[in-house]
C-alpha cells in the first residue's frame, strides 16, 4: 500500500507540473501576496485507514492454539482546524487540532481441539482528540501550484476508550487499549492557489510509538506483546 501511494503521489506531481508549465502563460497567478502573510487559518477533512503493528510474545503459554492474527484495515475520517505560522516563505509550522475517528480490526485464527479452525474478528473503535504539530517545507510556486513535504509529531487522547470496561460484567469480548498515544507523521502534498483561497491535498503516514495493548488475560491479548498504531491519511485542506 505504501509503494502504491508513493507512486500515485509522484505521478500526480509530474502531471500537474507538466500541465501547469504548458498553461501558466495563459493563466493569471492567484494570491500573489499569500506568502507575505505570516499567519494563515483554515480547516481540513481527511479519510484514514488504520491498522496495528503486531508483536507476539516469545514462547507464549495458553490453552487455545493460536494460528495467527492479521490486520483487517478499516476506513475512518478526520476533522480539524488549521493554524499556520510562516517564519520563512518555504517553511511553515502547522498546528491542526481535531478529531480522528478510527476503526481497526484484528482477525484471530485458532485451532480448536477438534482440529477445526475458529475465526474471530475483533474490532476496536477510537475517537482520538489529536494535537499534531508539523513542519512544512514547500517548493517555489510554479504558476498556481507548489509541492511540499511534511514531518512532525502528535499527541492523542481517546475519547471513546474502553480500558476500564469489565468484560465479564458487560458480556462483550473486547480488546482493551490505553487512552493516550503519541507518534510521528510524515508525508507530502500539493498546494493549489485559487482566486480566493488555497486548496491542498496531501498523503501522510502516522506511526504510534507506545504499546496501546492492555493485557487483561483473555485469549485475544495474552498471546500479544504489543499493538502500535499505524495510519494512512489522505487530507484535503482549505486556507485563507
């Protein structure tokens, strides 16, 4: 998936650059003084696809025979506000607090004593309150287009955590996760300067650093050493 996203992004930059190079002599340059303003504000909407980086325990002992655990990535979406400080024309510091709705699933395969396989899909839903801080490095404008790269970090709080739920009392089998996360994001995108605002598209990959797994002794957790978040994000943003 990562190679596919990289290929699409490179092709998009090449096509837009070629198209703009042929057309910039006929098109007016929009928002010529946009970079002269040190502050910009806006909003963004994103689609995300989340999964876990899974690490197994060494030499686990358990009654069920675990054959394997695989990710079943699920779609989600983000909503956020955007504030950008631009100390230099090619550099900006971007802060976009918001909500990230993430749905992840793990498919467990067990070998039952009868010799048959048992498959169980366990889903985890989170509503993260995110506080990302990113550094954006942009190329010079080519007419009304520019490419850029992003790198930074974020801190997240799960507003829908089930870490304190008692599975025995609720009657539901769940995978408990910690309610805070932090990590790194990097990616890139394209700026499109319109007559009255700037429109941007970007692709990012987010890596969570801490282990979110809470080992409560169930057959879904006692086989695993750690679960760390991984998320692909496609974003559309608007700045004025």
